[in-house]
């Protein structure tokens, strides 16, 4: 049975790949962009099943309106994918107030609002699926990427809590943690702060953003396929890592974190109120 999907940020990257695959399969996609010219091919080829909407996810009232309109027009939406976002590179001291506020508004607040607005509709229709596109950078942090990590750590905590709240209504939640992929996210849309020579040792990311220095290992078409396929899994997987390199690095970092916690048994117990005898 064909589904109806609501996906933000479909003009490039995973959003575009997923939208194209879904439309080719006969599904309906309510997809948001900031510029319809970037998806003119999909608008022309799928005039009935591709409902292209203009949305800047930093505009909270526009998110409210988009969600309400989408459900009014389509009556039921099976899957909501919060995909819109971008990367911001630069050490903490190198970032401007505007850069900090904008990435929070886009990657964190915009995602929170989309999910929150969708929940009552999903609950009333008897269930559905929410997918948040995060990153393996939602589990670990690297220098010169502090604000990107702040938004991804934040949205993962939000989604993990909300998943427990809405499971009773048949709403599944999946946090997708892709590794590096050959998308515009890395080779086009990433923002770089006004870099300072004092932090030159932290600027290795410049090589990562330069396609001539080697491409990321992730295949965005395959990643999009895995994300779509995840909606058929019940119960919904809470987290899904895409990319063998991302999984390996994530496991190593988490094992180190757990090992560090285990050294703190005596310290943590020392702050407890003594048990009453």
C-alpha cells in the first residue's frame, strides 16, 4: 500500500534521494524546500504525487502552518521525516552570534517544532512514524564542529524522550545517524566560520570539505533506501547508524565513555545520602 510522507529539506542530499525514490515507487511526498527551482524536475515529472511546499525551518509560525496544511490537504500522513539541516565548521571562539543562533534555529528548534506539531495528528490518526535525520556526530564530538554537535546531541535527547511518550499511541521514532556521505551537505551546503590562525591545528576539516582530497565513503542513494526501509520495521528502531566507518568509530567512542563511567563507582556513591538502617 502506498504511503504519504512529509519530508523537510528535499532539494538536495538525503531529502532529494528519498523523495525521488518514493515518487518512483508511487508514494505521495509533501516535500519542503526554500527554492522550488532545485526540484523543478520532480515537480514536472510528478505533478500529482509531489506536493512541493516552500518552507524555511527557522520560521516557527511557518512550520505550524505547513503541518496543519499538510494534514488538511492529505488527511493522513504515514511518515514524517525531519531532514532539513546543515553543518557549521569553526571553533567556539571563531563563531559569530548569528552563526550560532541560525544553526540552532535550523537543526534543533526547527526539528523540535516539526515533530511536536506532527504528534497530535499522528496520535489522532492512530499512529505513524517519525524519523529524525541526525548524524554519528550526535554521539561523539570533534574539534571545530561544536555547534553542529550541540544541535545533534540536543535533538537526539529530545527524540529519545519523545519516543517514550508517543509509543503508547502507535507512533514509532527513529534517529538516523549517517556517517560521511557524498552529498551536498559536505560538498556544498556546509558553512565555515571566519577562521583564526590561532586555531590552525583544529582546521583539518577543510580537507574533508574538499572533494579533491578524497570523497566520503557513504553512498547517499543506498542510505536513502535504508531510511525508507526502516519504516517497515516494527517496533521502530530507535537508532540506526549508516556507514561502517561511522558505526566503528561510534562503538569505540561509546566503549571509552562507558569505561570512564565505570571508574567513577566510588566517586558517585560518595555523594549519596547514607541508607537508613
